[in-house]
């Protein structure tokens, strides 16, 4: 963590002698600055895989993610197209390695069955040297968020298909478990990530709010039984691939946050919450803060969850409990993958402060 950052609420003036300029920079890497070196690096990676005949025009959809992962498609007509992933930081290397291990575990799990067809297949993995890379076969279909931007009217059928698909994975691999046995892992370790990575969470107001959230989650999960199963951990429309004609899912990508024993309800809740985020073009934290203030999800979001494998929200004593747990997994996962999140005042102000402030008021 950058100890030079101000521990103030985002938007306030930094303290004397402390520069706030870095925290005002955009969250996403600036492609004007990163693209030249990324393009050269991508070409080197492609040559490693296919030889010296690869041309720059064979590299498509090149991007540097917020978590410092270089991703591009290699389409040189010499073989099947590949998706190439290459970390540009040590954290990105850790996330990429974890995602590969999760995919190997899923592929080797007999319970998964036909669900394997939705998993990316690694063509080549290289873990040694500076040019660490993963090459995956391209899955068919279009990203769910792209499809919804083109045709917003398909939101309901896409959501039903996505929730039903991930529910099938949860049913196949899940088992009931007492939630209080897992709170140290599901709650405490993720709150520790926020305190370590987000300066505001270590300040007076933030620390009080973090304790309030911990107490609420521990109290709400005590005595509860939840299903633990293979959990994607970042299940949102941008991480599913959809057949445009049939509307069926053709792939599920980005398994960097996956685990075999997660509280799988977070997959369904995150999908519903991020659908609303995309429709309203608001930060996820503000949507979750509204749910906490209201005491639960909006009626149409509750109706969507009826197509999932989670208990109906109206049967919950605290209807905001699972949205809060889902939010914690999401923001802690992002903050752990890249220091950019915790350093970004805009991200913290829109995704962390509203939720914790609302929880502290209760």
C-alpha cells in the first residue's frame, strides 16, 4: 500500500505535504501510454507461440485491464484463434496463476459434467521466464454486456439463462454448510484486504464502518446454513459468452476469483446487481448502499433471483445481508488484484465509502 496517500474521505483535500494527484488519475490504464509497449510485448508473445511469421495485423482486441493483465486475440489463419493472457505485474501473475489452477480443478472435477463445455481450454501455459503467458482456445459467442448494450430488450431472457446456468454448477458441486464456520475466510480476510488496500478504510471513520460491517455479517451469518460450491466469484454479464441466435450461454470466462468452496449465492447476487449497474450506469457501491438503506433489493431484482439457486430474499431476516457479502467479495477481490483500485478516489468514493457509511448508520 502507498503510505503517502491521504486517509481522508475521497473528495476531501489531501493533508499538508501529501499529494492527491495520483488518486485523481483514471482507474483504467491510459491506452495512449501503454499501447506501444503492449503491442511490442504482444507480438513477442505471439512469435513465441507461432514463430516469426506472425504479423502485427494478426493481433486483435488488444487491451490492458485494470488489474494489469494484457489480453489479445491471435488470429493468423495458421491455426485456430487463441486468446493470449500475459501479466504486466506480480499481482496480475498471481491472479492468472490462480485462474489457471481453478480451471484445471474444474476440468478434473467429475461432478462438473457437461458444464465443461463452457470452460476456456488452455492450449499452452508458460510459467517460466519473464514472458509468462496463457493461451486459450477462443470460445464462441458474444460477451453478455456487449449483447445487452446492442439489444437491451434481451435483458430478462439473458439473465434467466445466466442464473440458471450457474445454478446448475452450484447444484452439481454444492453442499450445505454452517456459515459461522466460514466467517473468518468469507468475511474477515476480505475486510483485512480493504483495510490494507484502501487508505480510507484505515482512517477513523472507515475503521469504525469496517467494524460495523464485520459485526453485521458475523451476526447475520450465525446460525445460517448456506450452500458452498464451485463459485466463480466475479459472475457478471461481461464474463459470460452468449449465442446471439439462441440466447444460450456458450462460455464463462475469467476464473481468477474462483474457488471450490465459496458461498455460491454471491454469483447470483452479483449478476443481478451488475445488471442493474449496467442499466442505470451507476457505481455498484451506490446500488448496494441503496439496498442497505431500503432494507433489501428492488422487487424486480428479487423476482430475477427466483430463477437462481439462492433462498428467496423475502425469507431472509436481513435482506441486505447477502448483497453486503456479495459486495465485500467483489470490492475486496478487485482491491487485491490491483493497487489501482485502492488508490483511485473515484472508485473508492463510488464503490466503498457509500456502502460502509450506510452500514455504520444502522
